[in-house]
């Protein structure tokens, strides 16, 4: 299937992808493109294995946003791409969505799930797929995007935080993403979509 993730590599495989690495680093220093900005994704050794692209709304939508003076009427789109610049996942915040949710799809538009914000306790988002909650995202640090992701049983399945300068392969500002264990679909894709884009979704200006 186009855009579908690969399985985690075995110990004998040297292939490194967004879906096989338990530790990822997302650069917080953007690279301008013709349609927005890109943020590099690297493995623990500093190998570039993907990007997160922030897609800029068209000129017309920017004018509408300026007239309304509100980002609520402008959708947002992130694309998670592999090292070959092929889109593997899309994360979109639809315009005028009452839930302010992010919809996750594969590259061909096949739906995977939703990232829905909530104000209940420390929980910042719930991840839903196939009509049920498959994980919760809980704020854990000083930065808004420092979070832990737990499955319905309360077990930690992912973490996003500030990397140690001594261990990070990147010299610039970055986020540390840890997904230590293999998990089944659709949770695997939802974790990649959430952890790689949450910093940008919470801090980047709309449009």
C-alpha cells in the first residue's frame, strides 16, 4: 500500500526508517521550502531518515485569515516524509472543526485515526482509531510539547522531551522522540504522526 509503514527491522537488518527506530530526533530549526517549511528527522546516530513538512495555506486562504483575524478558519497540514521525500503520513487540522482535532491519514488519504484535545486533568490529547481510544497524550514537562503517551492500560508507549546535549547527534535545537517497543497498527502510525508533529502543532503559528 502506498505510504504504508514498514515493519520494525530485525536485529540483523541495517535498514533505518521512521518506523524502525526506537529513538528519533526532530530538528526544531526549519528549512524553508516553496510551500512551507521542513524539519529534519534523524536517528540516534545523526542519520537523516525523514522530514516533517508544514504546508503553508494558499495566498487566498491567508487573505481570509487576515480578514477574519482568527486562525480557527484556516486548516493546517503536516506531512511526515521518509528519507526519499515520499509522504508516509498526513496530519491535518480541518478548518472550522468544532473538536479542534487533527486527522491522521496515509499518503493516499486512507483514514487512520484522530488526535483530539481534551482538558481533563493532565491529559492533553486522546488518540482515537477504529471508533475507540487507543492512547492518551499527557503533558509531563515544562515545554508544552514534552509529553508521555500511554496505552489504555496505562503503559507508556512513547515519550517526547528535550534531548541530552551529550547524547544528541544534533548540534542545534531538537526534540527527542522515544518509541521503545514495537506496537501494532493503527497505534504504530498514530504514534509516529503524533510524536513527530506535536511540537509543531503546539508551537508553530497557524497559517
